[in-house]
């Protein structure tokens, strides 16, 4: 299993996510923090694709990809445009700003000043989000998208993805980053055989 976290300008804790997933018998690999990935969704997409291919090579099986917030946009981009659809068994997105994030819109101009394109890419109506929306989901993976009832960063229904099973759940954006119970619920309910 590969986990792609969202935008944050410094490394977030990862061990709680790994422990929550490994409790259900999965091997979990959380993509390491690298500032270049946080600056641009397309760059992060290429990193995710590389991680998924390596996980597939190691396991010999299709990979489950859990992705949150910006990681969900980058993960979907990787499936659509980096040729990993055949490598992914299930794609689970949480707090994904597929229709844009009001928080990203707020930070768009600040991001541009410091050479960070990601907030602009996750703003409603951005060329990147329009391209994702206009492209049909590739065959192969099973798609899930979770929206948080208490998520102010990516409020419902910005998480909805045509062709995915769209699920509303009581969580906030903070929960997907810092709470192990969230990753445990996803693993138990949606990723077990």
C-alpha cells in the first residue's frame, strides 16, 4: 500500500499512519516528504507513480493507493496521466479538492510569490482541475472518494469524483493528517479483501 499525504510545507508524522494500516496486515509505505513535491501537483504525481511502480515490483500484486488532500489530486493525476492504472487495485482519496479548495484559493497568490504552484493548481477552475474533470477515469482501479462533514479545507461536495464511490464521513481535514483512526477505518472497511 502506498500513502500520499497532502500539502504541508514541512514533514508530518507518518508512523501513526503506518501502524494503523499494518494492524490490518498490509505493508504501508508513506511517501517521504520532499518540498519539490509540495510545490507542484504534477511533480508530486510523477513521484507517486514511481512509488506505486516500485511497490508493485516488490509485491508482485496491484497496489492500493491512499491519498489525502493535494496527494489525492496528485494520485488521480498519476493514474490518469502517468500510466499506473494497471498497477493500482484501489484508489482511495480523502479530503480531495477535485472541485477546488477555498483555502488553496486564499494561498494562491502567496504561493506564486514563493514559487509554489500547488495552491493555484488546487483552486476552483484551474487548468489542472479542469483537465482531471474532463478526463474519464481509467479502467482498472476501484475508486473511492471520502468527503469530511467537518472539513473546511475541502468542504463537501468538492471531494466528489464522477465514476467513484463518493462517501461522506464525519472527519475534518486535520483528522486525515493527524489521526490514526481515520486510516484504520479506511483500511478496515474499504481495502481488506
